[in-house]
């Protein structure tokens, strides 16, 4: 909808997830996704 498009034009977003990585390179190690749970 047009109101959803206008909201994204502000450059302000709601953070809903973060992807972290632990390892020597992007090809090895572990990725963990942290996702916000709605109440």
C-alpha cells in the first residue's frame, strides 16, 4: 500500500533480526540468527 511505501522512504526501519557469525571465514564456522519475537 502507499502508506507502507511512505514509511520505508524515511530510512527508519524496525530491527527484527540479526545474523551473527563465529569462525575463521564466511565458508567455515557457525551462523546464528537472532529474531525478535512479537508479544
